[in-house]
C-alpha cells in the first residue's frame, strides 16, 4: 500500500511581498527557493495542490539524480524543500491582477497580495481531443488522469489516445496496475522517447501508429472507439471500456494576457532567455512558456526567473 | 512500525502547535474482517501523539455511537468536537495519499470550530435548513480530490445540516459501482445530484442547493 502522505500547507492572510509566484509546480517551487535565498520576500499561490502536472506522472526517469521516482514523490521533495524557504498557499486561485502604479495587486480566492513582481508558473492543462463522445462520456469512461482513474479499469481494456511521452507513461502505468492498454498515435511512428518505446515493446503493449481517432461511442458508458487507418483510409472500431486522452497540453496564460503579457499563437507566454516577458517585472517559467514540458527545464527556468526578478527588484 | 515519517511528524507538530485551538476528537470506527482498520487506527494514534489537543478514540462500527452518526462501513474516521459536529465530517476508508492532507486540514478547522468560505458562498450555504449529505468518491492517488473533499467538509463545519463524507472508491468498489464511479472526484449529493471534477466553491454550492431545492 502506498503511504506517500501529502502534507498540507497553511497561509491565509493577505500580505505584501517582493515577488508573487503564481503556480506551485516545479517551476514555481524552484523560483520560490531561488527568490528567497537571493533575499526577496516571496510566496507561492496555487489554485490546487502545489506540484502541478508533474504530480500526475506515474514515473519520472530523467530527472538528474533520480534513476526512477514517482512524480508524486519527486514533487513532494520539491515542495518540502521550498517550504523551508517560503509560504505556499494552496487552493487559492488568483481571480484578478490589477496594476497599481509600480506594483501589482493580486486578488485571490483567499486574500489580496501586493507585489513588486510576478512570476507566472501557471503551467498547462490537458488538451481535448475534440471528437464526438468525448464530453458526453467524461466520467463514464473518458479520463485525462491515469493516476486518478486507472484503478477503475483493472482487468479491462482501455485506449490511450496519443503516443507521446505522457501517453506512453500512462500506458505503462496502466499495464503495471493490471489494465490492458492500447496506444493509438496519429503520427506514423513512435512519438515517445526511445526509453519508453523499449518498455512498451517489452511489455507487449500494442502501439498503433498512423491512426486517427474519430469518435468515442457507447450507450451509458464508453464501449468502443472508432478510428481511421490513415494509410488505407479504412474505418475501424475497437471495443474498449475506457479512454485516456493524452493528446497534448494547452497553456494557462489568460491572467498574464489580461495584464498585457504577449503570448504566441498557441497561447504560450513569450519570454527571453532570462525569463522576462514584455511587461516590466513580470516573468514566466515552466510549461507555460512552451519549452519541452520537462520537469528539469521547468525547475531551471524557475530559478532563472527568480534571479531576473532579483536583478530587477533589488539591484535597480 | 510508524506510518508517518519522522520528518513529516516534525512538520505536523509545528503546524498543530500554530493552528490548534480547542480539543479535536479523532474517532476511528472499526469492524471485523476489515483490511485497513488497523492502519486507520495506527495513523490516528500517531497523529494524536503530536498534540495534546488531539484525542484519538477507537469505536466499533456495530455499536451505538456509529448508529447515532449513521455509519455503516469500516474503517470510518470522524473528526469532531463531540457535540456540534457529531459524525458529519468523515472519511470512509483510509485517508491516505493525497487525502492525508485533507485530514490534517480538517483537524485544524475543527479545532478552530470554523472554516473559510467567501461571503457569497456562506450566504447560500446558510439557506440550507434540512439535512444534506455530500459524498465525495476519491482515489488516494488523485491530486484533484482533496479540493472536493475539503469543500464538502468546510460546508459541513459551517452548516449543521450538512454531512461531508469522503468515500475511498478502491476500498469500496461496490459502493463506487452503485454510482458508476469511473472518474474522481465524483460527488453525489443526497444520493441524487451528481457531478464530476474539482469545482470552485461557487459552483459546488450551486449543486448542493440544487439537491436541497429538490427536497423542499
């Protein structure tokens, strides 16, 4: 049995800080440590639990120093490390950010924070597949989180749609807990790291390439998927009890955009190499910048953003 | 064997020191042939050792207090002052993984005899003058679930007509199947209104009101 206890964090009052970090994933936590150590007063607010999407990763095998660790455990270590330095206010969603002269007023669910700088480490959320049946069967076989819902499909067959790293890891996790996954990938080749490809082959997880999923069908719950073999143009069906969708991510950048921060056509926040945005003392780090979607890169960007904030706020 | 790591205990001790005000009872209802009852009691006992305001008691699921609180599954962990909150803030199944943080936060809120919601949500919450039970089905590996559990429990702390009950779906598969739980958090209100996902208080309370209106 898993006793990966997750600890809560406190923090409910409004206050004034040098830099407010929005988002408590690897980027935000790393930014928090660097900012505080540099001498800035900082705090992290997160609309959910600190940890970010990394928390959903069943297994992480490419974070320096760890040959293999559960995403949940890695994030717990990050969080405990950051809590040595600063306050992390969880389940405290930012509602509005108002420019107030040189400062910013950040209004959240539980308080108001006056800050000189903001680091957006808001991350990404799961992208939808946009096929018929996806919304209709949400919670009736369609899911976006294997660690949350995988257990309900033990002994059953499920489709994992999207064969990139997230989809591959999801399929491996499902197989490990006793589910029979089948991966369906749109591109004509493996889209995950070679390391995952190897595990998928070793564990006999079917990985279909060059297929386009067109619909999710069933009566009261998911019963099958309909897909197109892109080579032949042939329409096929596969009976499944569940569908896990891992077709990419979309950035959470609306708050930043409202503040005048530039984003690219996909909504990722534009940053320079020092993680500065076009708005003074507003920075971005981690997946919301659109780079790589890797924990180690997010952590590095968070550190960079904090150091830039230190330069702009303390050394000017 | 200790279930909570020493460094976590140290942290929790500090948090309890800062945040506890009045006595909190941690009641673990156990029964026969119960796989996780021993663990549930052990964890509660370890927590109680961290602060003298936390009192751990083991109770039987087939005795009077359980009947009074309307409990039927073991283990059930109840966090209460023994009076106002009765058995309305509870976990059916082990509060492990992500739910451990919910349990700790509940202990702090119950000790303060209050919980935080916005004035708008509080106004809606206070309209409820008949018993409403909010059941939140979870898995311990779901990072989005504690939000939904804590909302139910905060509502229960603030309104005496509300019961907030976490149900560990993997431990009680038949119960989960009854409501076709396939994604968590899956919330069932008054065994009638259902929704899936971790919603903010504002939307959550509207579902609760919807269930309440249907009773009137």
